[in-house]
C-alpha cells in the first residue's frame, strides 16, 4: 500500500475521532442548560474524555504491537460508534459523563495507532512531513468539531451534533475495515513481553524526555479550551457559535503549520522550529489573557495552533524512532503522557481562574510553554554522543 493511500484511510478515523472529541467544548453552555447543570461541571466532560483516552494507552499500545494495529483500530472504532450513538439519548449529565468516558477510551485506538502505523511504513526522512499530512485530517476534525459544532448546536441541538458524530465514526469504521481487509491478523498478546518492551522504552533517556515535554506542553496549552465558551458568555462576547469560531482558530493555525512544515524543516531546522513553537504559543496565551471578544480569542488561538503543532509534530516524529520494534507501545506512552497533561491542565486552569483570574492563569501557562520550547530545542538537537552522557 502506498503511503498516500495509507494516510487517506487513516485520515477518516483521525477526522471522525477528533471531531467527536472536540465537539463538546463549544456546546458547554447549551448542554448545561438542557441538562440543568452548571457550566463548570459540564466543562469537565473534556477531562472525562481525555483521561480514559490517556489511561487506555498503556493497554492498547502493546496489544497493537502484538495483535496488529489495524485489527485493534477496527474494534476501537466499533466501540466509539456505540458510545456516541448512546450519547444521543443521554437523559442526564451523569449518563453523559459515563458515555464520554467510554468514548474517550475507544477513541484512544484511533490517532495513536495511526501514528504508529505511519512510523512502520514511512521512512524517517519523510516521516515528519507524512505525519503532518495525516494531521491535516485531525486538524480539520478539530476545526469542524470546535467551530461547526457550536453553530450546529444552535440549529439542531447538542443531540443532533452527537448524531452527526455517530455517522462520521460509522463511515470511518467502514473505511478502516475495507482499507485494511488484507492486513496481517497479527500474533498473540503476551503480558511478559509487553512489560519487557515498556521496561526498554522507559530506560531510554530520549523517550523520557519526549514524554515529559509533551506532558507539560498539554498542561500549558489545553487547560483553557473548555473555558473559552463560558468566559465569552460571561463577558457578553458571544454564545456557542462565537466560541466555536474562536476555538476553530486553533485548527486554522495547525493547517498553516501543515502548509509550511516542509519549508520550516529546510530553512529553520528542528531547533528553531521548537523555539518558535514555544514563543508563538506563549504569545497566544498572553492574548487570550487580555479577555477580549471572540475575534481576539480567535487570533490568539490561531497563533496557539501554529505554535502547538510546531512543537507537537516534532515530538511525534521523534517518538516513532525511540523503539522501532515496539512502536505502538512507545507512541501509546507518548499519548498517555499528553492526555494526562491535557486533563490535568483543565483542572489546573479552573483553579487558576478562580484564584488569580484569567490574566494570571494564562500568564503562568505562557511562561511554562515558552520553557518547553527552549528546553526541547536544547535537548532534542544535541548530538547522540552528548545525549548518551
């Protein structure tokens, strides 16, 4: 199978799973009113999706290495379809939280295993560009989930948006089954072998560096997202549609990165890409802390999307090489670190907003993400001999 066809197949599940994960954020206010719950409570649906997504990774990674990544993806997409279909009928917030937990765990079998498959089938010299092409589908899923979900929710309600998510995942499941119908069935799962693979990965200093960087990156960047809609409503800056358009700026920034990545690699190099990513994301958080209307937030989030993907795509490409013989396990630990950080970031931002206000909370996050960029540039560009000391 050509790399182009591989990316096209994987793109369907990447788009659908990302749309289903991000569509809730601009609908926080609408869901809260419909289910008679506080917006701060409904905002935690983001963590309810992200945490199981994270905690399922150490399980799915070795299972994917043992049984076949394509095979595990099919099962995961089937479970995601069922969870989303049931969410359409959720009668209360407690039920919706439960179903988001199931959906998050199932969605964990889409993007990380896709990244591992690209690592298996695309040589390292072309891998960062190939990953960026795949990420276009993920980013468009974010854009559609963040922007159009808010607009659609005002027209067809949040249950209608969940119905749309269910249909998209059904299409992704069909594309995966058909596209990988001739894939090898894989072998058998062995717990001892899985634990040995994890021991080898965790003894690799470069792997630990990447896992740590992506954890802190997620805390700094993703904590603000579930609060964009409620903050806009409080300031009179717009409703769900405006929040969706603002959050969609993040995905537009990602698309800009995808268009420029080949040029960046040729002209800037990894070190400058990482430095630039940290400073762009830091500047974006400062803009968000100014507390303007949705258009200012959209500009800030566009800048944040560009900075985030400059950092994150570089981390993703490098993590696919830390354990070539256990690639799904390595990518799974990377995703685990990322989504744990994302869930913790939501909680930390909530504490910050209550105690030091928007400007203070985003200011601290800005300093942290700039530190990530500087640290990553210093550590990930060292010659191998220096890293081994």
